[in-house]
C-alpha cells in the first residue's frame, strides 16, 4: 500500500489500518508502511514527526519491499504525497499492477467480470498470489542497521506461489 502520511492527522495510520483490514478480509497479502513504522517504534500519537534518519530508512525499506510485490494499492490522496507518487512511479517501472483503494472497495463484491470469475476472486488470485492453498501471514524480519541507524524491517512471505500458478 502507498498513500499520504505527512501532514495528515496521526500520519494517516487509521486509513492505512482500514485499508489493510479490508484487503486482509478479502484474502490479500498486505505490506503496510504504517505497520512497519509501528514495528520500528514510531507512534504518531506520541511523536510530532519522525527523524530524518527514520524517513531515510523508511524510504529504503518501502522500496525494497515494493520489489517483492505483484501489485500496489494506492490510498485516497496519494497524488498529493511525494513518497506515494515515488512508489507509484517505481511500481509502474517494475510493471506491477496498480489499484486505487476506493475502486477496490467499490468493486470487491462478487460482480462478474469477463473471465467469469468475480472481481474479488480475480483480484485475490492474480494480484496477491493466493492461487489455491491456505495463505499464511508473512514473517517480519527485523535487522539491526549500522550504528546510529534504526532497525530494518522486511516482510517475508510464508506462502509460496503454487508451481502451476502461471498456468491459471
């Protein structure tokens, strides 16, 4: 997910949480920058702004994690966020599927699409690698950074893509 944080009350964590919960509910794997920030100890209720080094680490972390993804979901207002615009550009460059959160909320019901599958089933299967089998939440690896740097967070998928996924 990518969306605006800076300049929004509580760094927009409540919207990231709602989007994450919605995507989980329809069976998607989710990497949330708000969750990763919390793991690193950033609490928007207690801190006015993250440090410059925290922001630099978050940029590296987010771009590294984006490279593991098959898609990105853009939260409302992403166009006004330098970071979300950068992530959108990188997602385009990587050839990822790009979705708007509002469209997903509207269309994630069981409406039929061209291939006979529901939008929800197609989105879940093609975009989030839940092609059969039971999905397990990702493991979170937390690594020490260089002296004076924050920890580094990386999501590691626990559910590999089935071998025949390319044929589906």
